[in-house]
C-alpha cells in the first residue's frame, strides 16, 4: 500500500497494445463469449468497425492498478461507468485521484483513457487505509 493523501494522483499504463488474443482470453476467463468481442462479421453487422474489448476487461485492468495503489484487501468499493469502446491496439492509462481521507477511508476518483486521451472509463472507489 502506498500512503495516500487528498490531492495525490497515481497514473500508470494498465494495458498496452491490447490485442484480440487478450479479448478471447478474457472471454474464456469470464465465460462471456458474446461474438461482438471476437467475431468481426458479427461486430460489423451490429454497426461496429470490428471487435472490441469487454467492458469488464477495462474495469478489471483498472481495478488491478487501484488495488496496487491502495493495497491488497483494502478496497471497500469500486464502481465505474464505461464511456467508450476499447479497440484492438489500444493502450490504456489509468489515473487515480485521492479526493478525501476520512476516518481511515480514502475516496478516489478513477479515470482510464486510451492512447488518444479519450475517456473509456470513469468511476469512484473507497479503500481502508488506516
């Protein structure tokens, strides 16, 4: 766990050059085999240019960084809104901002962007730090 104080920011690349293999690996791990994540024909038929990542893959790689910052087993809550698709080749960078620390509980703002600075996820989290 890294000591946290209000106003601190932590930033890291959480996924670099995501490829289709990672999408399929996530599908196998999660059991979510919706073809929009692995079959271009289906994705195009649904109006997308090609396959895209599972939203929970984006939330998961962001959450892993969140846990690295606040410490394993300290996370009390984590909720996020998925804003944009994550495409093959995207690199994701997460930023965690400590909003407050009250009675040993830190509240953080969570934001993940792609390599073009486009928001793909935003959310909040709380963690016991004291």
